[in-house]
C-alpha cells in the first residue's frame, strides 16, 4: 500500500503541475494518471487501497466541504433568497427529465432505466466546484451578488436530492415496488436534520474551544473526527432516519464562522493546506475507478446524450435565476459553474450493474464518460471565464 500511496502523491502532483502549466485544470491530469495507474490499465495500485478508495474520497469531500462551510456566510445566502432554493432542485430535475426524454430515443433504454441513468449523472461534483468557488470568493469575483455562495450551497443540496431519487428509482427497478411519496419526503427531512445537527455541534464545539485552550491543530483534528462521525451516523441510521452527513459537515463550518469568525479564518487556512493532499487522492482515485474500455466502446451517441441532457440542466439554472439582479453574463457563469460531474458518478455509477439491472453496463459507460467530459470541461470553463463574466467586488 505504501508504494501505491507514493505513486498517487508523486505522479498526481507531477502530472497536475504539468496540466497547470498548460493552462488546464490540474484535476484533469490527476484523473488521467488515476486511469493509467488503475486496475483497468497498468494495475499498479494495491488492491487494498482500491478497496478503501470510497472512504478516502469521502475524507477528501469532508475536508473540502468543511472549508466551504468555513467560508459560507449565512447573510450572503439570505441575500440571494429564492434562487438559492431553486438551484438545489430545478437544474437536476430538468437534467433527469432530459435523460428520460433522450435515453429511449438515443440508447433504446426503458423510461425507468433512463430515469436511473439521469439520477446517476445529474449530481454535480462539490470536489470540482467548491475549491473554485472559494477561489472566486477570495478574489472577490461575483461576491457582490453572492454568486459563488449560491453555487456552493446549491451544489451540496443538489447531490442529496439526486441520490435520494437514485435510491428510489433503483428500488422500483429491483423490487418492482411503486414510487412512494415517503421517498420524496426524505429529501427535506435529511436536509433539515443535517443542518440542525451541524449547527448544534458547531455551537457545542465553539463553546468548548472558548472555554478550553487547545491548539488550532488539535481543533482541526476534533472537527475532522466529528465530521467523520456525521457520515457514520448517516450510514447507521439509513432506513430509519434520513440525515445528510455532508450537509451537517458544511453547516458545522458555517456555524463556526457565524459565532467565532476569528477561529474560522485561522482553521480555514489550515484546511486549505490539507486540501492540497486530499485533492490528489480524490481525483487520482476517481480516475482509478474509470474503466476505459467502456469509454472506447461508447460511441458518439453517448456523448450526444450527455451534452443533450446538459442543455436541459443549463436551462434549469437559467430558469432558477429568473427575476434576479444577475445580468446575462453572470447567469451564464452560474450555468457553467453547475456543469462538472465526478465524485458521485464514480461512487454510484457501477451500482446498477452490480444490482443486476439490464441497462447497468450502459449506465456505467455513460457515468464514466460524463466524468471524462464534464469535469475537465466545466473546470476549464470556470477557470477561464470567471474574470470575463463576473464583476469584481469594490472591496477587493
């Protein structure tokens, strides 16, 4: 395993730096080196690290979402208002609808299988989006209208919404049960409980940190450990009480910022340093999960399907932003910022195949291809358009 870790870090950083010099997102290089090192090509990564790759990706997500929470001022979200709520559901819903319409026509999929495919693909990637929105917030681009904050918050809830629908649709496909209202009710419940859990935990931790002198490094270890417990609690209570562990993580960070902003700024800097290593593991391991043979056999029709459904998503973003103060350029950037897919697709793309669904292999193929197309494309467009499409705050 140690050799595998060394390969992931050294080659991930090296290839990432080369792509950065080429004016391309470093994550593209990291995904590429993951594909090459992974079990479907050179098979140089130890099976033990592949076996825990999901958990390692979860750790990386916890780090970046905590960092997002530590930068997410609730006042900014209140300022955005209605569009922040609509962005959580409308773009994903329309993208799923796009797959339901296009899937039967382009790939001869049944409507239910097209819906499952839509839920696999419709989740955006916080790991791609969050660091970029944080960069915009640090530089002051779009902050006068809270555009980065809007995308940050929407992307987190978007994933929860889509995963609940995925669970419901696959349950129908495997058991023949009917779609239940209770599965939809789980979405707001998991969001509310996740936020409340994060807020209450944040209040308790801030109280302890103010009462007991602890080094910032120890505080980070405590916050990380508590965040990991959120994910554990979500898994343990699955089927009983719906909880969004990742939203609890983000709410925890936002609560610390709200009531102890001085500490939030200090530990946010340390989380930024943690992300340097976490990012390498996340995207190299996402690449390692990609089976390139599926991509080679997919054909142009699959690409057309992904891009066609993406048009539905873009329309959903524009629909969510109706009657806002944003101009056309800012709305266009919001649509671009809501484009990248990676982590959720890597995590659940193979599940329909393992469940024995007839369309499982096609779903996995489209999931893999969506990562390869949208993660680099979305990241590149965000990095190269934000200065042209967004205005910079006068305070910066």
